[in-house]
C-alpha cells in the first residue's frame, strides 16, 4: 500500500459520515410538515345531535332498504354487467375432450415434417 492511498478505515468513516448527512437531510425535509402542523389547533369535533323524546316512547327501528331501492332513490343508474373480455377476443372455449387432450401444439402440417 502506498502513502498516497487513504487508509480503508478513513474511507469507511468518510462514507459513513456522508450517509449520515444524507439521512439527516431526509429526516429534516420529511419532518417539515409535522413541525408546521404543531402550530395549528385541531378542528373541534361536531357535537352529537340528541333528540329529546318523551319518556316511555321507544325509537322506531330503522328500515333496511334493498340496494336497488337505494340506488333508485338516489337516481343512480344500475351497474352494468361485466363483459367477458377473453370470450370476446378468443371466442367460445373448446369443450371437446379429444381436442383438449391433443393440446394446442398438435398440427398436422408439422407432423408431416417428422
């Protein structure tokens, strides 16, 4: 090892300090939002609405609406049925057992080359 080469320990310490510096900068940058948020007061929560009811009167049970009625009530259109993209692109799938057993690689034109 010549005198001009730095000591491996010095190189290791230099890169360690560079890494620590980069990490310190990243932590400082990412914590800016937290530091700025400390000065703001959190928004007050809305008080719960309490209805005054005469004693002895039970609250009516909520009525569950079907999903279709809920959509119709809000004016939303019904969800369209999903289309089978594979069937549209490839056509009807093969159901013949013999053809499925032969597989897609059985071609008579290639068998003639054997």
